[in-house]
C-alpha cells in the first residue's frame, strides 16, 4: 500500500517531517519499504503567460513565443498547436532537470529557445500529450507548479502485516498513529441529504448466500454527470499510484484508500430487472470483467447478478456489462462484506488480483460497509452531483459483535516486566478505539473495535500496550555477564581436534616436575626459579612442571622401549612458572614427532618427519586459531640442533618455538631417530595474536594462470627473500608464488641450489595475452638476476 | 556388374565377421569402400555409361556401399563395447586391500569423557568456568566451611606450595571465585585437575579430575538438584541407569548427600565392579550451606543453591571398563590408540 504524507495529514494532527513520520510508522509496526518524494520536478516549473506568438520562419509546425514568467520575458520555441497568446502555461526554464534530461539553451532551426513549454505528460501529471498544459486563468504567474498544486508530497510504500486489515485504510493508520503519538485524530464528518424517493422502489436485493455475503448495502444516486475528476481528487489518487478513470470510480477508490473498505459502482440502467441477486455462479457461467478478460465461473464463485446474468465477481472485480461510463446517468453504490475465504479461493483460481480482493481476503468488518457507503454518498453528491434516493438498502443477516476482552493488570507486568497503571492501560486502549466497559481493582474489560479482528485475547491487548509503550522503553532487567571464557574454551578444543586430525595422539601427564629433567634437556629457565612443592610425594616430583617437554620425552621413551617406532604425541595443559606477577598458570600446547610421516600404505612409500612437516603444522595451528601472520626467528634454545629450529613470533613477541632435538639430548631418552618438538604458549598466543578479520573477496571473473620458473641461486639467499621479491614486482598481477622443488648436488656447484617456483598470475578481470606474460617474466628474471645473481636452468 | 557387386558385399561381410582387432577393421574398411576399392572403381566408371542408366547403377553401387558400411558400423560398435568391458574387468578392485590411512590420532579417553560431560551440561544451560590449580587456603577450605582443624588440611593430605598456597583439593574453589565475582543467577560447572597427597594405586592418583556444578538463584531447590543430576546420569549412562541419594556430610552443603548410580557393569545385580552391592558411588551433592552464601555476600534468604561434584577419571574408567587409574597417565600408545 502507498501512504501519502499529505493525504495522511488530512486525518491526524502532527507536525513531523516526512523523515520523522517514516520512523514513527516503523515503530507502529508498519514496515516502510520505499520512500518516494513527489513534486521535485514540479518545483522547477513556473507558471507563465504567453504574451506573443509568431510563426517560425523556417518551420511550419513551430512557433516562437514570448512568455512572461513573472520576472522576465523569455523567448521559447514551441511545437505544440495550442500555444496561443494569452494562455497560462507551464514553463520549464533553462537548467530544469527532468529524470532523463536537462533543459539547455538551444537553437531550433536557427531560432534560440530559452526553455520549454511542457505538456501534462512531460510533467508526469497525466498521459495527455496532445499539446502543452493549459492552466486556469487565475493561476498566479511566476509561482512554481508544486506550490500551486500543493504537490509536494512524500509517499511511503508500506507492508501491512496480514493481521492488521484495519491499516489498509488511511483512517486506520491515522488511528494507530494518533494512539502512538498521542495526537488528535481528524476523522471526516459525514453528512448528506437524501431525496424523497425511496430506494427500495427502484431496486431489490436478494442475498441467496448469507454465509458468504455477510452484508450487502446499496444506494442509488440519480441524474449524475460522469466526467473527469477534480484536481484535488486526481492528485490524491496519483500520489497513491491509483489510476484515475472518472469521477465516480475515482471516488469509490478514494473511499477505499480512506477507509480500507472496497466499494463498487454499477450503472443502474444496465442492471437488468433492477434487481441485485447475490448467489453462487452457475457452472460454466461467463463474465467479461472490467480488465477486458472473460472468466468462466463455477459454483464455488460468489457473484453479484441482476435478473439475467452476473454483473460482478463478489469482492473482486466488476463486469463490463454493468460498468459506469461517460453515458451513465444513474448509479448503484455497492458497499458489502464477503467471506474472506470465498474471495481468496476465487481470486486464486481465476488469478485476478485487485485491491478490493486483497482487502477482502484479509477480512473486512461488516460494520465498516455502512461507514464506507455513507462517505461515498457524501463525496459523490459533493463532486458528481445528482440526487441520492432515500433509505439505504441493507441486507445484514447476522450482526457482527464486538470482542469482549478482559485484561489483568498483574498479567501485564508478568509479561512486560513493567508495572503499567490501570488508568494508563485504559488510556492506551481508548486511543486505539477500544471501549472500556468494566473495571475492578484487578482487571479491565474492553470491547474491541469491529475492524480490529486481531484483538481477541488478553495477550493481544498486552501486545498493543507494549507497542504504544515502546519496545525499547522496557528497562533491561539484568544483562547476562558471561562467566565462561568461550574463546579460550573452544580454542583449546579446536587445537586438540586439529592435532588429532593430523595424526597426533593426546597424552595426559601429572603436573609435577623434576628440576633435573629441565637441566638434562637444557631447557631455558636460566634466571627463573620453579614453583616448588613443600611436601612432595617423591623428590623427583619436587616442582610444578614449567614445561611439557620433559613429560613428552619420557612418554616417547616409554613407547620406544615398548617397540613403538612412530611417536606423534601432544599434550595441552597448564605449566607453572614464576614471574614478577607471581605464579603464572599458562596453557601450553606441546608436541613431539618421531618416525614416519604417515602410517604404512601399500601404494606409496612414506617419508620420515622433517623440519618442514613441523613448520607446516605450526602454521596450520595458528591458522585454525585465526591468528594473523606469524614470523620466524632463529631460536637460541639449546634443546634444538643449531640451524634446525625457529622461534614463533606473533606481533614481535615469542609465543613458542619448534625444531629438531639435539641428538645428544635425544639419546638420553633412548631416541635414536630424528625427533622434533614444537611448543606454543596458548595464553601468550591469545594475548599477542590479533584475530584476523575475514572479508569476502569477489571471485575473479577471468581465471588465473600458472607458470613455472626454475633457476640456480647461491645458498646465501633464502626462499622467503626470493618469494617476496617476485611478489613485489607486480602485486596486482602476481597472486601467489609457491616453491615446488629444491635441488642440490650433481650438476649444481657447491654453495648453490636449484629452486623451482610456481607462479599464479592474473588480473581477475581480463585474460592475459602471451605477450603480457612474457613481458612480466622478462621483468621478473631481470630483477632476480640483478638482486640474487640467479642463473636460469 | 550387379552380380559382381553382390559378390563384393558378400565378401566384405564375411571378412568383417572374422576381423581380429581395430587395426584389422580399418584395413578392411579401406579395402572394400576406400578410394582404391573395386567398388569405388565402379563408381568412377559410371561416367562412361549411357546417361539414362547412370542413376540406376549409381543407386545400386550406393546400396552396396551402404550395406558394407552398416555392417562396418555394427562391428565397430561391438568392438567398442568389448573394449569397454575389458577395461572394466581389468579395473576391478580388491576392496579387501587397505585404503589410504588418514592422518588421524585420537583424543585421550579422559578428554573424550570430559568433553561429553561439558557438552551435556552446556546443553542444560550451564557455563563452564575455570580456576587456578594453585589456590590459597581461603578458597580451598575456609570459604567452603571447612573447620580449621579438619584433617583434610594436613600435609599428609594436601600438597602445599610455600606456606600459604596449596594445590586445590577440589574444584569447589572455582565456585567460590565465581560467587565472589558474579551475582546470581549462577549456573556453572567447573571441571579441572585436583591434587591429593595419595600414594598412587589402582584407584588413587595424586592428580585427578573432577567436575563440580553450582546453581544459585531464586527458588532453587533440592528437587532441582536431583532433577539435574538424574538428567545428567541418564544422558551420560543411558535411560536405564537409576540413581539414588544417601544422606552424608560435607561442610559446604546442608543437607548433603552421596550420589549412587546403579552399576553400569551389571545393571544392579551385583558384580566385581560394584563390589556386589549393585551401586556405584559417583560423588557428593547438597544444598549450598546458607553460611557459605552469606560469607560471600549473597543473600541466603533471597537465593538458594545446590552443588555437586563428580569424578571425571572415575566416569571414564566406568565407561571404558578401565581397571586401573594409573593406565590413564602412563600414555602408552597401545592404550591410547584403543579409544579411536
Ligand atoms: Zn555391578
């Protein structure tokens, strides 16, 4: 539905800006999907008077006009036949911006034109493009059209939830807003005169299906004149994106927008037998509808018929055979209520989706039919003329009843957690149109308005209370303060899972330690004291362990002594160290690897674990923890073989290390093969690591290509240096550089090695030519030769 | 000539029926319908025939050619199918041969049960809280209502670090710290390592693992305690395992109870595991003593609470039928790899 800001203002007092109103609608529960500003173009258009018209010397169809725009006389070349001197017209000066073009000074067949005289179509006011727009004689010269027509408006396209059909009319929206904003409602006053002739001597109603037609009213207005609607009416409908047709149809649509209740007008003289029968259609009966489509009906469809034939599909669409046209003299105004399910079934089956059908499907109130009919009668008499016959015809088989709802004040507090006094509840409910009928010290009883079918239970009223009170005004009770350190909890789990899924077995050792082990392993606790146990069970358990390495070495020794060749174990547990802050209980994750990379497999030979296995593992571990880039430095820890180790650095802080255990140390634990360990302080990792922000990147439209590059290079240069040099040559083109081979030995001089890299290259947006690639590689090779003295293989 | 054509067709079909392989087939094709074939020779001679006879003869030659080609296509199709079947047959696997072993170790059995316990309680709305292994006497004893002269404070029972620090003997210390720092409602479990100066044997270990639960809030009752514990036992051991409460004494709770569950080994009939009683001791429980709450600044008139403690090692041993607690800390791969 489209709600016009200006139109809504007819029914409610407020001085909010359109932007503020949008906010208010949202918090009333009316979702605004789109906002359109009207009149922006019309503001630029001025009312001007043509004071002189001359024929164009070089073109038959063009005229040269002199127009007075209130401040100046301008020369405008115009192609319309009706640009006669003396007329008041819509003048678009130079600089006027239309959605598709801007008016500039132009030469038309040799004559300069300063602006344009506009047609109604060009201004978006109607489809009329026969000539330029003509304004009435009293229009003020110089005034802009938006101001003249009062056409500045904001239109909200809103979504009305299915439980609130009352909001399908502007008065319903106004009612809700007035309750919410505590402002006055300005419902239209309805009054009109009826003539002496009785309606029932001109028309009969026969409701043959009172279960589906809940109420049917009809009025007759005679001697009307069908013509174009007045400006104000057209403007209102246009703002709501409703087509204007003629004054009669437009008024029924106006009332639909105002009340939400659909009406229909028949040409009285086309109603055969002057009789209206509401009945089920006969199978195979046909109706040519107002949309020029013919529908074949069946007995489930409810029709409005005259003595001979169907003249409308009840609540959905009228028939062509009874429609109001320019010759119509007398009309029947139908205001009725039909069962929502009947309307739904028929409109689904026949695929006819009209505003009327939409509203009826959501359930209208029978009581509203009379209000809508009265309002239509008043507006028709005022704007179309004619005379209204006396006494409305009203077939109303079962009178609708108002829902009676009791609300306990205590219950309100129980649900909302705020105490709302009974007086306040009554005030809210009255503002929404409910009627207080009974009051005790514990509860209030209300009658709900007919058009609020959604209000039937106590809880429905509580919902209304909180809506008016404001969802966000409910004070918070107690925010949950998390006790659990979820981040750490799941990080520990994820790390364990990661290691297990990389072939590690988890071990668990007691937390006791022995200073002799620390020494034996040359662990680096030089200037630190240990956390000593005053009454140890055994002297070999005299301290709380400062590292997990001793226990893992012993676990390895135990297993090797029991003939287990491959040992891949880890422990994630607390270590205890003294610092200036006192005792620190940090979690460490420490792993040990000896033997084969993988289990025996008949198809492939497996290799022995090596330094790079451990490096990959450590990087993966930091990746699953989502910590950004780590850097490596040579470690001075004496447990490692010099040159086969690294410290793990996160944001300049050491969080751990890895490397190959010095064989002299390993030997003492019966370890004869190469053994590797890694050790990470989880607490430090969380302290110094910064969690990466992951953001989606567009998937490249053009595929990347891969090319290999092999060369011989002195050992003094690292793969890291070479890689970053290559990446740096063109970061927008070179996406990745991966080493895939290293070779030393036969054919390569001492002090050199051969390296092979795979480069991923692409712009992501367009394909590269061979020439592009060759140029790039020439550049890369040149750079590598210069910096690293490489030699191509 | 018509006769000769029929002969050629006959010859070709016979030859095609006795082909040997694909190469053979291609040779036959060029021999019978190739550019230099006799059939094509006839085609070339067409021009020398009288005009009105040409269409008829052309038609006849074409028919012969098509007959041969049809046969050829049929044979080629057959050959393709044969080759396909051969390939399928040779690709047949012996699925009893080992698949590539994935790189997969496993979690320590204690960790597996630990996680299961945590997840059961998390699903019941508990948070998991952690504390220090090295505690002070206040949090380990005083705040828990333990009298100054209580035997558990002895050096023979508790490991001390210096004079005023000790290794926690139960994770109730975490509950005290949570109550010090957070207001009710509180709903936590605190799993963790505890220490007691016990000489290791089949059922004792100087370091062991406990999970304790604490719930403090308005209207928390003994029924909530029993429902929570029963809920846990059923999720952990299965719906058939009953549990019972026996009156007992703990300084921290009042009323206090010991929790038994029906023997998971014999189902309550009596066996070695349950020492023929049909019941297994699972831990202690009770309503938090009002004194404990008041001492921590929690209004014991407004709030009530319950607590219980269970042994993680014990549950692990029961679940996996592990007879000796020391096996858990020996870290023998032949033991650890059983829990995959
Ligand atoms: Zn038993």
